[in-house]
């Protein structure tokens, strides 16, 4: 499912996030690798913040979000606004 989305999807980027949008797959995911945040607590905090912001937006059929290292220092309101701009 997600390998097809990554291979054939449209890539978008902003200062704190990269995204892959596809119409071939279904679902959404937030991927925070150890390279972005070494501690699992920090990775999960970023993931929860992004997922919470995504719930307020209308989403495409398939979406994969890759936060960058700078995303850990961004507030929730700024995260929500940036994701809205990224996906519109």
C-alpha cells in the first residue's frame, strides 16, 4: 500500500515537513525516523502533534508525512497552519 504511494505519489515540502500524496492507496501515516529525533519520547510527541493537526484538515486519500528535525520546536498552531498550506 504505502510503497506504491511513495513510488508514484506527488512529493510536497515545506520548511518543517515533507509529504507524499497519492490517489492510488488509502490511509495516512506520520513517519519520524531516529535521524530527526533521537529519543522515542520526542519522536512520539512530534507524531502526536502532527496527527492531531491532520484531524482538523480535509485529507487526500493517501498521505505520508515526514517531519524534519526542525518540527520538534514548532508550536501546535504553527504546525497546523503549515500543514494546511502544504496540503492545499
